[in-house]
C-alpha cells in the first residue's frame, strides 16, 4: 500500500476518496485510543495518590466522563468513573549499538480499562471534578463531580467510593452511593458552563445557562448543598464557559455567545460584573482558560476558530452607564488588544487549556478534528517567515497537531508531564 508521508494540515489539505490519516508514531511518547458505547463529549481527569512528575511506564490515570446517548435512549446515559492502566509507551526500534540495558518489557503492558457506572437521566453537557483532601490521612480524599445535564439540572455526585473500589478489592458500592448528593434545579434552560473553585476548602461550584444566568452552589459545614438563588446577571447571550481565578478566591471569569468575557466578584451584592470586554464583535466566545502559573493571563477560544491570550492587567473596571436602561455595565470602551492571537484553526474552538506547570504551553481543540499544542515562548522575528517547516500559513508557535475525530474537550494530566487527553465523537485519545 502506498503511503504519503507528507504532513496533513487541516483546513488546507483535503483527504481524497479512499484516503485516511495515520499518526506518525515517531512523534509520540505514548498514544492510546478508547471507544465507549456512547460518545463522551465532556470529561475530567481525577488527581491520584501515585505521585507527581511521573515519567515511568506503563502509566495509570483516573477520569470521569458523561455520556451523550441518542434521544430515544436517554435512559442509557451514565456518569462513567474510569481507571485506565497499562498505558505503555510507543514501541521504538532498538539500536543494536546501544549500551542501554534497560528491560523495555518493564514499560510494556496491555492497556486495561475499568469503569464504574452511575445512572443519569439525561445527556451530559459538561462535567467537572473536584477533590477535597481528607483531614484524616488514613482516609482517601473526597471527590465530587458536577454534571450539567441537557435537562437543565446540575447534579453533584460523591464518587469517592467508586474510585476506592478500583484499588480496594471487595468494595461494595450501594445504590444510595450512586445517587446524587444534590440536584440543583434553579436553571430554566440547559447550559454548558461548570467550574469548581480550586481555593475554597469545601465544595463551591458555578453553573451557567443559555439564559445568560450564573448560579453559585456551596457545600455548607454540615454537608448540605445550598444554591444562592440570586444569579449573576450581565450577559446578553448564553453563558458558554466559566473559570475561577487561580489566585483570587472570590473572582471568576465567564465567556458568552454575546462575544464578551466578564470578570466577577462573588462578594458583590449587585451580582453585576466588575469588568466586561468585547472579545469578539461577530461571534461567540466558547471557552476560557486561566493560567495557573501566570494569573494575569487568560486564554479565550471563539466560534470563528480564533483563539487569543489576554493580559488582564490591561482590563479596566467598569462603572454603570446612566444610559443603560438595564442598569448593566457596558463593555469596556477602547477594548484592550490580545497579547497573542491565532487563526490557524478554521472551525470553532471547542476547548483550550494552559499547561499546568509551563505558562507558555497551551492545548487547543477545534471543530476541524484537531487537538493542537502551542508554545507561546516562540517569538516571530520581523525578518522571519510566517511559514513553519516550509508549510504555508503555519505559525512557528504551533508545536504539534493531533487528529481526533469531532474533538470536543482536552485536558492535561497535572501529574504526568506532557500527557494530554482529548475526547470527541470518535472516542478518547
């Protein structure tokens, strides 16, 4: 079979009839794929106790995902708690002259998927996990999930027993343990925006809907979950994403189909945004990511395929305009410019996330079936070409292009350097 070794550039190259794409195995340290019965278009990676900065193989990771069963099979939807183990590195040809005596078999294994299922009555729009350390070192941390359903409910589950069962033989999960610990019904429409605060000791989660409203739900000292029925209001379109500040516990950002990104303070009695910037005049802002290493950097991804990085130090607080009949702050006049902006992708940006330890690396997923990695530390000299490796219109900041069918979300694994996981209509990668 004839193999074309040229690099395929999405949006520029076209697959001919009978052609298919194949990854260049030499470009990967590790590559695995996973298919599920129903697509899981949202997922999250669960922290574990196996150590940080892991570089040995086979690798193990824990994750949670929500399914999107077809409408007539809605009752088949589930929340999947997963353990993936035996994730070996790519096979490499052995150098006969090498003095390396390492036994490569130690790093080879058959991949194993273990799952625990929690029934859901509706399709999952977005799922996020939060792990809270236990005050008693003899007990595992408590892991909660927040699932925004197509039915407009926000369900919170305690999946600690499900995670424990993977590594503790004989663990029995009762039906009660698979029921939600809270079901939030304040939303009048479905939504896709969910985010746990990383800085509050107890659970605190934001949820946004298609009516432009954002609600805050908090776990009280006794364990009860309470939702403040006063929503944060300011968007004129659906709330597409929310993100908490990584260093200011009362601050969060939101992105909307109205083209704005707004910054909020949960202590505000007015429930109005403190800052509003018109990121796009013509299209939705789909996703946000706040840099954990450099908290004044915020990345945004839009429906037209553009993604950008913003310096929040250039964003100014707003005062309420007397000419605004809704008593809403208008978007910032003379809006600031992004410090970096890319239009490589020709379809909507569906997910983006800063690297957990490197403030110059960003992973981006888009509707052109690609998951790309970018290095913002690469600067373009005026005399340098905009082309990379003689490929037209490929910016030098682009590090890597991975093809993943209908990719919707991507997340870095904070404990395994360089590992990024994506999911889409074609499964996980």
